[in-house]
C-alpha cells in the first residue's frame, strides 16, 4: 500500500490498492525506470560544467530537474507496479539423513558465522610477524641480484619519493636513512592491515587454514597488485621481480597464519544465543546444537 493509500485509510476511507487482488501466478514488482540514471547524468554534467562551460552545467541542471520530477511521479501519489508472471514449481528436497543440526538463535541476534573469531590484537601480531618473515626473501633477492641488502627497501621507498623515480640501481643499492624509514613505515602499516584481514578470514577456512591462507590469499593479492601496480607505482612496477615477490607473499601468509592460528579465539555475538550452561563452561558446545527430525521422501515419490 502506498503512502497515499495509508493516508486515506487513516481518514476512514477504505481504499483497495491496485494489486490487492493477488494472483498466485503473478508477482507485483516496481515498474522499471530510467530516471535515476538520467539524474546521475545531470549531476555529473553540473559538476563538469564547473570546470568546462556554463552551457554544460545548464544542461545538467535541466536533466536533474526533469529526472527528479519524473522519478517522484513514479512513486507519488501512487507507486507504479507491473505484474510479472511466475512459473510455480514445487521443489522437494531429498535427504538420506534422519537428523539435522541447526545453530541456536535468539530474538536479539541473527546467525553470525563463524561462531568464534580472533581478537584484533591477534591480527596485528600476525601481521608484524609476517612482515618480518617477508623481509627474508626480499633481502635474499637484494643480495643475490644487486649485492646489497638495501635495494628492496629503497625500491619500496621509491614509490613514495617522486625524486627517486629515475634513480639508478647503484643509488638504490646504497644505504639511505630516509628510504629505510619510509620503507619501514609502508611495509609495517601494510603488514598490520593484512594481518587484520588474516585474523578475520582464517576462522572461515574449514580445513588447513594456515596452508590455504598461506597460498591462496598471497596469490590473490599478487594478482591484484600486478594489475594495479603500474598505476600506483610505475618505478616499482618496472623493477620488481615477481618470482621473489610471490615468495615473499607466501612467507608472509604462512607465518602470519601460523601466529594468528595459535591464539585463542573469542566468541562472536552468536555465542550469546547459547544456553547459559554452555556459556558458563558447565556443558559442552555439542549440546547446544539441537537435532531436528527431517522428513524423508521416498525416491519413488520424487517427481522426475
């Protein structure tokens, strides 16, 4: 019922909406409209007119006014709907199990998975440990390729220094205090942020979380960085060695996952829906899952 219908009902007039006659084979959906896209175009032209020409801004203002009026007329005073035919098909789920376990819920909280997760500090610790482990492959790359342990740090810092954009390999192989401090800041902040991410996703991996997070997540990050590094840091994109970069990412993932997974997990709000005896530690969590009988369907009764 639209706002106008509700207003008339409050005045004592019984108004029946257009879609009151419900049909089981038809569903009422809002009518499609292009006015939101026209409104977005108008606002964009207004912004473009501020830096180009006033004519562009006036055109954007005209489109904004037209789209606003057109959009409002589609919902006020009566909402416009259209009837969409629906093919009703009965779906019968067949299962060989006789019992089914469901997580307990409470009126105050919806189901939150996982039930247990890691503390924020745990993710920070894992990020710091993984960041330290990541420096080992980076240092090996610097020593084997450029005979200097400072090359990788200076190369990372070069992404933040415009004056280092055209620096030579000999310059990046030397020790620079400002480069070391910048690299430590960039690497440390990034490692802690990724550590927080690991603390959030590790409880979601059902089996072998350390190995899974130590391989799949680094490869995913490598793909994202590979596609965006040319825009973010051209000098780093031109000189990076992707083999050693992947090795550093895997070292980070394995160490960070190991450190995070060793810590004790904390309960999410889902835990509050469990019985008090379970929350107090008197009984096991296994008793919190209530077996629910499942009606079995004979295969011969299943529609083909």
